[in-house]
C-alpha cells in the first residue's frame, strides 16, 4: 500500500484536516465493518467522525450529513447497487466526496472528488472471493490517514489520554503519582533514631521502608536517606552488635525521589531502572510520602 500514498492521499489529508465539519464514513458489507473501525480510530485521535451505513443512508440516514462535513465512501468494487444509488444523492449535497476504492475505473471513483487507491491483486481467500486482502488494504489506508492527521494536529499523548480515560492505557497516560501515594502512611525517623524504633516504624507503616529526615538551618524537614529491608539485611551481616546502631548508620543516602505531579508510569520506569520498589515523593525537597510499586500494580498500569 505504500506506493498508493500519492498526491490524492495528500489532498485527502488536507481536506480532512481543514474541514470545519465531521467526517462521515460510509460503506456496505465488509467495507462497512472497516468503516466503523476507521471512525473509531479517527474519533480517538482528534478527527470527529460518524459512521453511516450505505443501505440505511438511502432510507433516511442521509440526514446525518451536514453542510461542512466531508464524506468518505469505502467500497472494493465501487459498483455495488447501494453505492450507485447513494453517490448521486451525496453529490446533490455538494459535500466533498472521498472514495476509498479497490477499482479506480468504477462508478464511485468516477464520481468522487478524491480517489484513494486500495486495489489488491487478489484476495487471500483461496477462491479469490471473500474480502480479505481488500479489507486489509482499506484498513491500512484508513490508519495511514489517521496517523497523518495526528501529525497535522500535533496530537500528543496528553491529547490521546483525554479520549482514553478508562483501562490500563488511559491510566498510563493520565494517572499521576499524586493519585497513588496519598493512601499510604508516611514512615519517618531521624538520624539518631535507634535500630529498634526504626524497625518498628518500618513494620508499622507496612511499606518496607522508612525515610530518614532532619531539620535544616531554617527548620525545614530535609531528606537524608532511606532505610529499606535490604539495608536491614546488610546491617545484620556487617555488624555483630547492631543494638548500638542508629538510623544514620544504616540508611542509604541520596535516595531516589519523584515529584507528586509526575506521571505514574514515569515513576515505574525509575523503579525499574534502579531495581527498587519504593520511591520517595518529594516536591522541592519537601518529604510528602512514599510510592510503592504495589500502588502501581493495583491500578493495572503494568
């Protein structure tokens, strides 16, 4: 299909991009099924679109078409009876008509303002009858239009998230750290906190860690380090008399942090890159809480 991306394709993209109306996509049979998928893709990527079944159109659904809409008609042969009835009616509306057709010598192609060539040599069907290769070609051309229009609109991941708020995909695109960590408790000890009190803080807050903080010269809480389960294990191996140890003796300094406004999926990437399961949530050096990888797993983001 790459060789069919020609001047007509460019004109189609420009027409769809500049229209002040919607894209009405119509077809019949298997082409109608492809049309509904293209409509869904357009709508989710910033191009408002509506499906109109070709058979229903000639029985009242032509009322869908408004003055500034662009109509795209999908057909393999371009010569089916329903298409031959529908096309003259669409021409009377004076809307721009784009044909996505598998026969450039067809009635539909001769009447369209723009012709997108979706011709295939033969169907994958062993009898060369069932729409297989032809519907795949239609789908490919529809996706190519959608992607080109995304480029024209500078359609970003944030825009995509606005139309996909549900499910794991939406959560990856819009859920932030601030949405996840607030239900967690806020474990904290000070540099001179005893080992026993440190362990109690870790176990009572059930996050497998505690943050070590101290006051700076202005009385603000400053993050010094973090103590995790691994630090406790290393401490037991290296210190025969751990009762004399304080939090500052076993903490990991300069811990990884993440701002509360960061996307949750970015926090997950930081955890993966550093082989850790917790991140300190901090805004401008202020300790807010702890984000655990289980918070992300619970939301189905992975």
